[in-house]
C-alpha cells in the first residue's frame, strides 16, 4: 500500500460509500452491489481498487467473497495527516 493508491481509491464517491457501508462489519460482494444501481462488474472494479489500495480485506468462503475494512491503513493515514496538525499546534505555542 502506498499513499498514491490510497488517495486514488478515496477520490471516488462510490468507493467512499462502500467504505462507509463496511464500517458496520463485513459484507459480501453481492450485498455491497445491492446498495448501488451499478452493474456487478462496476462494483467489482471499485472493490478491486479498494483492495489494491489495502483499504479492504477480501475473504473467500465457498461461493462468496466477503469484504472487511482494513483499519490499519486508516490509522497510518491519520498518523501522516496528524503531522500537519502538530506543526500548526507548535507554531501557535511559539507565538
């Protein structure tokens, strides 16, 4: 996982909506697809990009594929973003 893949995956509103759906727990690809008026192939494409970015885990069970959030990527992203907040806080302290 790298930040370019992560930001590319997060740049699309459909993919962000999929991530929000997965906050409540793992879902099958079919259950995710049922939430959108998109073709199964289009939803698979979005899930593939999320998986490539490391934002979701894929688990296969029998004939189903389930997706879960990979919260460690979000934690890494938040740590990176928090560096910018710390700089702002330090400047305010020095003024």
